[in-house]
């Protein structure tokens, strides 16, 4: 059985107007609303720059600090969950 995850972004915008913004959120199982621990969270600007990568906490929380200006793609992966 495939599980889905739900992402709640606490403070993010599609366009980050100034350098030094933070992006944070909580990743939860869609059916149980439990936080998903150790999910890989990747924040990518474009194909030529290195992505920002972190792992969610035991309660599913993640944060990226000092994010430069730009438009980003957020990708979350976790064992046992599908896209």
C-alpha cells in the first residue's frame, strides 16, 4: 500500500524578495497526520546550482535558513511514500 505525505509550509513564498529568508514546514502522513521523521527535503533553484538539502526532525519539521533570492522547487522523499 502506498502512502502519501502532506506538506505544511509555515513560512514560504514562491518568490523570496531578499537574501536571508527562512523556509520551514512540517511533513505529515496524509492519513494519520503524524509527522514524518527523516524525510529528505530538497530545495532547488535551477539545474546549474547545488540544491539545499536537509532531513526532517522526529516530528517532521524542517527549516532552511539564509535562502538566497529566487524561485525554487521543493522536493520531499521518504521511504515508504510515493510522489
